[in-house]
C-alpha cells in the first residue's frame, strides 16, 4: 500500500470515528483519537493531524462543518492545535485574529455536532 492510500484510509477511519463517537465523549483529544485508531509510534499525533487536515479540506469543498473541530489539544485551553486555525483561515472559513478564531471554532464545534446528529 502506498503512503497516499494509507493516508486516505486513515482519513476515512478518522471521519468514521468522529461521526460515530458518542456526543458525551466530545471533544476528543488528538491522543484519544490516535489511541482509538490504534496508531503506533512513530509520529502518531502528526499522522492524526494530517488526517484531520485532509478532513478539513474535504469538508470545506463539500461546504460541511469541520469534523476536525471535534478534536482538541491535551494542553492549553481545550482548543484545537494552531494548525487547525491556520488551515481554517487558509480555507476561508475562519477570520484572522485569535479571539475571533476561538469564537469561530466554538460555532464550528456546535455545527459539527449538529451535523453528525442530522447526518448532513
């Protein structure tokens, strides 16, 4: 299997897990997601982050809420990692500026949870 196919498979597995995780378990941390996917070192968190970025691109193209918003860092304020915000800005979904981005993430989280329950 090529790296590209492996990455696509991981991205598919991440989407499935985030769509089917109990709402009470959300948000998941990057580490919890890596463990649920049974990833083994090296670079488990990096692989999760790349799969989440691929999901964000898919969701942006399909005009869906970012499922990746359901994953947060273990450290800090219970927010996604910086790369999530950078890509959200790059994809035109989030504004510049950290306060506005936190508010945008909170709304995106709400929309992603709602979309899961309605199947959209």
